[in-house]
C-alpha cells in the first residue's frame, strides 16, 4: 500500500555524484599503487638485498624491477613467507587486500545497485573513501618500517630525509 514511499529513496545518480564517485575510485587506486610501490621497494631491500653495499645500483634496480611486477596479493604472500612485517601489520594488510579485491573486482556487481538508493549511495562513497585513507595510512606505515630498517643497517636518517627532499624537488622541477 505504501510502495510509493519506498520509491522516494530511489533515484538515478546525478552527474555531480557520479563525478565524485569516479574521483574517489581514482584516488583510491592511486593510493593503492603508491602502497604497492612502497611494498615492492621495502621487500626488495629487506628480502633480497638485506645489507648495505652487497650489490651495485644496477643489480639492485634489476631486483626492484622484478618485484615491480607483483601486485598486493603476491607482495603480501612474499612478506608473510619472509617475516617482513609483524603479525598485526600482516593482518591489517590482509584486511586491506580484501577491500582492494572488492573495489577492483566486485564493487560493481555487489554494490552497483546501491547508486540508485539515496542512503546506500553515500555509504558506498564513504567505503571507497575509507579504502583510500587506509591505503595512504598503510603506505606511510610501510615507509616508516622501511626507514627504521634502513637505519638499523647503518643508513643515516638524515641522509634518507635529505634524499627524499632532493627527489621531491627534482620531481617538482626545482632541481635539474
């Protein structure tokens, strides 16, 4: 009898919302790739290279190139098999991987119809935003572990920060 009330919650997503959705997805994937890059680099150093000075830069780049082909699931497997992270960090990465798999492989099938429901549409966008935030937080956590590991192997924290600043300045065009 009150079926028309249920339909008040249902409408097509508008262009502004669709643009926001695509922005959030793109942002999440971008942060995911930065996380994968951090994992690829850290795993190359901690699992393959291990110590400062054991190989030249070209050999290290070749190893890194090999790991660059790995995506989150493979990187997580390598990290677990080589005890790269604490159990807590592995669990956090596993939970994130499940969300990654949902976003990349299942979100349209499982939640595509939510775009037509006012209350569900924003829940979906918030879920994607949380994914992006977690990717960024995990990237920072991996970078910190990588820095701490490097310092434990004799690399100066100041050198790491100075190199990062130089690399960023170069990207911005401030250094030729």
